[in-house]
């Protein structure tokens, strides 16, 4: 069994409002067998779409390589927008060495409620995926159920929005379409995507993500 752990500590500050919540980066970030354009920070995989989407939305002109400069650019952006990152999985075991959430076993979660209690300005969790098994929302639902905390629907439109009350404040959650390329198939089946694609043959799954992410991060 491969021991897959999260190589990065949560990136949170005393004025953090929105927190990006995923599971684990690809296993190569544990073994340090990086690809040439990987960034050594949360969501740094060269194949992922989160930073590329934020780059487009905010005209960040980010660089994509293994340098400290690339990391610093992302940290400075997050601080300026009061955005944090706190993936919900601390570690797991895998039989197959890949990034599949479904392949995770013996999962140890981070104390997401503890971080919410510690950082009093957090009001929104942004999930990098929906409620599929072993996704970030799936794990949060388990935590809330165990603590007998109600998790209520605010909007069932994509991206779905829920709320729960903890530490005497309301926390909103928003479930993004995953920035992983594995989500391209589900995007292709989405009615809104199909409609836009028929109007503009050049419209892409990346464009779809950018439009969705822009609405969420600019809330």
C-alpha cells in the first residue's frame, strides 16, 4: 500500500474569508517526482485548472514551474483576496498510485471545524468538486453528521450552495466543478455547456470553469 500524505500545511490567515477545500494533491507531490511545470504549492499540478482559471479571471500573469517565485505569486494573490486553502484530507493509503479520490483508503481527515473555530473570519468553503464519494463535500457531510450539525440547501443550481451553523456563525459552502481534467466528461454532458458550445464551437471546458469560478470567487 502506498502512503499518500498531504505535503502542504493549510494556508490560512487571521483575515481569511473564503477557503478552498479539496482532498490531496497527486502522489508525485509526496514522492517529489515533479513534472517540469508543477508548482510546489496547493493545486500546483501542471495538469490542474484552478490556478489557470484564477490566472485568467484576475490577469495574474502567473509563472508555472518548480520555483519559489511561482509559489510566492500564488501566496500573495491569496492573501490579497483573503482566500485560504485547507484541504480536508491529511493522509490515506492507496493500492494504486494515482490521484483518484475513490482509490483512497484508511483516510485521516484534517480538523476542518477546528480551523473554522480558530479563524473567526472564515465564512465560505469552496469545494473543488461535488458530493461524489471521497470528495471534499462528502467528507464534510460526514463530519457534520457526526457532530449533529444541519447541512441545508441554499441553491441546487450549479454550483450548488449549502449552509451550516457552527461557532455561532453561518458558514456557506459552494461546490465547484472540479479543476481536474477528469471532470471534462461531466462538463461535456452539462446542458448549459452544450448550449454554449452549440452557439460557439470554440467554447471549451476551460471556458466553462472560468465563468463558474469567476462568479464564485467574486462573491
